[in-house]
C-alpha cells in the first residue's frame, strides 16, 4: 500500500440493524467512510473513520457554484467470501476526467483505488450475500472553500461511502423520448459525472414518470433527433442482428458497463457499431420488424430491458423479450461474483484482512 491510510474503527457497528433480505433503497450506509482533504495544492491526511456528518461552511463553493462530482460502482463477493471490485481503475480515471472538466483537482488513481479497497476490506461484512445484491460504493468530491465569487475553489473533500443494495429485478421498462428538455450539449458537461447534470434531469424525469414512463430517453440538444442515453444508463439497440450504440460524441457519459458490454458482445461474435443514431431510425426499424432488442446499461441495474419508447403522439414498440440482453446480463453478473471465469480480467480482489 503506497498511501498511508490511517484507520479509526467505529465503537458501535450498525450492521446488526440491517436486514439483508430487505435492504432499503439508498438509505442504509456502512459503518465507515474514507475521506481526505485537498488544500495547499495537495491531498492530505487520507483516512478511514466512522461515517458521520461533515461540517459545511454556508459559503462552501460546492453549494453555490456546483463544483461537485461523483462515481458509482459496486463491490461483490465470490463463493469464498472474497470481496471483488469491477474495473475500479476505470472509475478512478473517469472521476479525474470529470474533475478536469469542472476545474477541480485530480485524485491520484492509486489513492482512489487504495481508499476503496481499504473501505471495502473494513466494511466487507456489509456486502450482501444474496445473489444480485452488492455493496454500492459512492466516491465523490466537492468544493469546501468558503468563498463568494466565481473561480475554482482551493479546497475540496474527497470522500467514499458505501451503501448495501438489494437485488434489482429487471423488468421491461418504458422510455419517454424527450423533445423539450435536454441533458447535454456539445461542449457542455455531459461527459462528466457532475452533480448539476442530475439536478437538471430531475424535473423532466418527474414529468415522464407522471406520463407513466420509467425513464427519460435523452436526445441531442440541437435537433432533438439523435439518441444520447437514458437516465443514468447508456443505450444499445439490436437491429437486424447487429448492435448499435450512440458514439461518445462529448455529450454521452462514458459508461463502464457500456464499455464492458461492447467487449462482451464482440466476444460473442456480434458486430457492435458506435455511431450516431436517430429516433426516426429506431421508429423505422420497429415498423419494418428489424428492431429486435433495446436495453440500457449502468452500474446500478446492470442491464435494463426496454420494451417501448414513447414519443409525442406515438409509441415505438421494441420487444417483450430480449434474449441476447438477458444472456449478456447473466454473463456480466456471473463474472462479477466469480461464478464464471474472469476472461477479460475485469475483477480486482480485495483482501478482507487488509484493514
Ligand atoms: C453513471 C452513468 C452511466 C453509466 O455508467 P456506468 O459506469 O456503466 O455505471 C450512464 N449515463 C449516465 C448519465 C451516468 O451518470
């Protein structure tokens, strides 16, 4: 371990209060958090300590100017009980891409991964044993400097917290293709996992849900016809035997599940094309019977099967069944819990006695 991460353990674990068969969504947190502070141009004092509220100055710049970014990933357990992380170095480098875009300092990738490993090692008993469950990990960084004025902050916190999450039951979802509101524009912050991107999506998502849809399908800012992505998922279509996913044009989040699904599909012998794709093309493929499957990809749910896309005045029917997406989902899940060979070397083991 090249970083000296000091550890203060909790005196009173809350683990016995958690019902692993009934994990509430996003409201339970493990005993500890990783934290370090950036000041004087350096990350200082990396440590793990009991999870607690963090005092915030009312002028903390994150609250006013939105310098706040995050990551999302999961820790799993194999049959022997060894914790496993899925491609954590990709989350580390993506956090730093987000940081650069938002004028924030980068975190050394080794510090990011070491902090994750130490936290998961210490709180490994919180990784739910049930199939499909996992320990959700939330690394994030925000500006703490108390200053009123427009410039980059000079002090930040980088924190990792962990929250057990129950199994997600994949059902076929319905998307609303949004033509009024947008998520990201060329030159904007769409590639960054920046807190403000999600704030801007809340209202359009509420409106789509009120219409009976599960998620918003985001279209491009200029013409409202090119498909970008879904909520917190990237999107894939199977048309005439081939897979198509929107290219990474600067407005699409670089999903690690997306990247992995592309590699997996190619290894299964499918052609995967990354290119611009319009909602009209999807409508046409649905009409002429060549639209075979559609699905979203993201850490939270893995693969979400899409059965329908709602547009103003019409509905695009996709399919009620998604056999290839199901196969991809099952393979991904099996790799994540060490049930099948990790043939892409995606998994990183965490020694649970690390801490
Ligand atoms: C996080 C996220 C994704 C999915 O990324 P993964 O690394 O696969 O979890 C896709 N789109 C958006 C907007 C996201 O925030």
